[in-house]
C-alpha cells in the first residue's frame, strides 16, 4: 500500500515503485477504481465505484475511461 502526496491510496503489485497488473486506487473524494493498472494508472479492464453509488465498468487507457 502506498499513499501519494495528493492523498490517493494505491494497492497492488508494485514494480519499481509503480502498480503493475491488478490494483486498487482510492481517490481523495472516496471514489474507488479496481482493475488493471499500468504505471499506477487505470489501464485495461476496470471498475470505478463512485461515492454517489454510480458505477462505470469498462475499458481504461492511461488513466482515462476509454470506450
């Protein structure tokens, strides 16, 4: 587990200080991303659970929703 200076929390398989593969990213606003990550950013298939109970399930690319 690692806390970024911005307050975000990263969990997963760390390689050279970055999450690679499956991981969880908890944002300061309490939204949570769970899924594939590259260089500690959502990339591939993943789910974003939002504090307001909305949910996005799908593809991600370089930290952004894709598709």
